[in-house]
C-alpha cells in the first residue's frame, strides 16, 4: 500500500504533505498581498470567456494567428534540436 501511495504521489506521503503546506502558505501570502480571493479567480475566468463570446470570437482568430506565428519558429527549432541530439 505504501509503495502505491508513494508512486502515485511522487514522494513519501509525509514529504508531500510538508511540500503542500509550504506551497499553500506561499500562495496564500501572494494572494493576500494582491488582495485576491478564490472567488475573484473564478469570476475572472468566467469574465474571460464572456469577453471572448462578446467579441464575436475574434479573440480566437488572434489566438490562432499567434499560435501559427509561434509554431513557425518553435517547430523547426524543435526538429533541429532533435536532429542534433540524435547523434549523441
């Protein structure tokens, strides 16, 4: 049972709990510093989709343009790096 839990969590359960506590503390401090609440995050996500809907999906067109523009650089670079590393 312990091996299954360790494999699922990626570390021992005790260490995972300590890491989660530390990360939760840091996130809580940052959220408090910016005066954010979990509801603010949810409402901002909802507002994001409402704005996309209200913009007539033009944002999706711009997203596709940015995606293709980035892919024109990233894909050839990825292939080139894979070819270079294949020899090693």
